[in-house]
């Protein structure tokens, strides 16, 4: 079973990577960019065959390792 | 207009970040993990109001800066 986790900085948390990308885009002439935020995506291939069990397991992974829940939020998508 | 770009390593390209996450998950007892790949997600806030124009602009950004098309592939989602 495939799962995808999106990890993004919570609103208000400074995002230097996003700011660097924004500046670089503007330097290249992309002036239509208002703001940029950069996050991570983690694609997991799981042995679990049950959607609910997979989601519960991935939630535990996020809480214990994948996301820093003080400053990051995560969204889990089970792709089946 | 909001756009989201997913950037992931092409299949076959070594992913040391993903491997590190996989090892760490296994060390924590998550033995149901078969493989892990890590990518980036870039959320753009664009001034463009036309979907097609926004997609064309983001494609140009990916080709010129956001993705290293030798080893990375990208997928663009226009969220409206």
C-alpha cells in the first residue's frame, strides 16, 4: 500500500528555503510570484493491506519521526 | 492563484534522504515499511488569474529553476 505524507511549515514559521526560491524566481524575471513556501513530501511503500491500519501507522510515524510537530504540520494521503 | 509543484527523484536515482528515513523508521520499530522516497513540494502564490497561463508560467519555473530535470521529475497542480 502506498502512502504519501506532505509536511509543511505551520503558517507564521519563517521559511528561508521558500524565501530563497522566491528571490531566485524574481531574479529570473518571474514577477508574477507573490509568495513561495517549501515543504517535504515522503512517499512510503507499506506492507499493510488495510487502509485504516496503514493510516494509523503513518500517523504514528509522523508524530514520532517524520514531522516536527512544533513547527510543521502534516497531511497523510493513502493512495491504495 | 495557488499552485503546487511536486518534485521527486526519477526512478533509479539514489535517494539517500529516503534511505535515512527508512532506516530510522525501522530502528523505531516500524517494520511494515518496504521503501521510502523523499521529495519536495513547493507552494506558489501567483498573481496570474488564468489557470492555463499560471500552468504555463509554473512549467517555465520548473524547467529553469525549481527542478533539476536530469534527475528529478515534477508535477504541477493548479489549486485555483
